């Protein structure tokens, strides 16, 4: 069992006794602690969660470079969705190329994926919104809290009225065309 406290992320043994703390003393606002206890906490997670080992997936900038097959200029990096839209309008299948780039053999969830999912001790309180396309959050959610809903663009739940995992920009497990990559998506 995991719990967020003013002391950090605390985990307990099967008897419920504290057995470790992930962080040293943190200044976590009481409102966040209350939101977690009441099932109102929403975690927003991006590419950084999937970049470390054993996932080893690219940042969004690096993904765009892989699709373009070159380094990007500073201007291109400042508007990645527009840049990818230009590539798409020029005939490059950016969506399929993104799926190929993200299907890395041996890529697995990082410890952070599991730690974020385990912030939610009760399955009905799990509320994670991710911009990641990879399946790592979904696989951890299915393992830790089986049966929790998993949503992927374009079929998303209503704003504040949901529990589960939301793949805000789509998922590689779905149709490549459903990924939100370009300024037209």
C-alpha cells in the first residue's frame, strides 16, 4: 500500500505498517493531501515518465526528430505540432512513423509508472491523465488495479467526471490516425 503524506510517498508492508519513504521531507500542500484522500487528486504525466530505463522512449522533440530523420531547428522545436503538420501535409505518414518509433523492443514501464499508479490505493480514485502514447501506464494500471477504465483519444471521458487512465493524445495500441501529433489533429 502507498500513501502520499507530508513526509513524502510512504509505502507499507502487508500489515499496514510504514516500511519506507520514497522522498525526504517534502512541502506538500494540505490541499493535495486532502485531494488524494478524497479521491479528487488528478496526476498529469508526460514523456519524462517513459524516458528513463527500462522504458527508454524518446522525448517529444526526439520523436519529432526521428520522424523527420534529422535534427530540428530551434524554431521547429518551438512548434512541434505545426512542424509535424507540415511533414504530414508533405506526404510523410507521421502517425505510423510515431507508432514505429515508440514500439521499442524490450521497453517496459519505469518504476515511476508504478509509483504514480500506486498513489491511488483505491481503484475508484485512480485519475491519471497522460500525454504519452506508449502502453506503459495502461499495463501497470491493468496489473495494479484490474478493471479500471482506460480511455484513449478520440474517445475521452468528461472533464471532472471520470476515474481511470486517460491517454489524452491517443495510444500506440489504437489506430495510428487517432494519435494527436499535429496542429490539425
